C-alpha cells in the first residue's frame, strides 16, 4: 500500500474514532459515572488516547525525510491536517451524541 493511502486511511480511522469515543463516553457517563468529576477525568482520558493515536499515526505513516527542515514541514502539515479533520469530527461527534442522548 502506498504511504499516502496508508496515511489517509489512518487519519480517517482516527476521525471516525472521535464520535465513537464520544458516544461511549456519554453512555458511560450516564450509566456508570454520573458525577461531574468522573466526566472530566473521562474527557481528559479520551483526549490523551486521541493524542497518542495521532502520534502513532505520525510515527508510522508520515514518510521519513532526510533533512530537518523537510521533517519539520511534514510535522507542521500533519498537525494542521489533524486539527482540521479533528475539528470536523468533533462537530460530527457532538451532533451525533446530541441526537442519541439529547442535551
């Protein structure tokens, strides 16, 4: 598989995991952890998991460059890409959780 396709599939899977984690987190909040403190801990845990997944995607899917400048440009492009994709995935996740669980 070409590196570009592998990167695109990994980013798409990461974007799909955002609404899925939101649904699971909302369900756990209602079913098992109704306190506000548990909700905050769960939200931060989801953020850490998503950040670790993004770092893993960068490490495995972004091609290695010989020069430091090119590698930094790849990193900056990856961060911008993940920020834009994450923004839209978060919006979709919020809409989906609102539809499923209400306000």
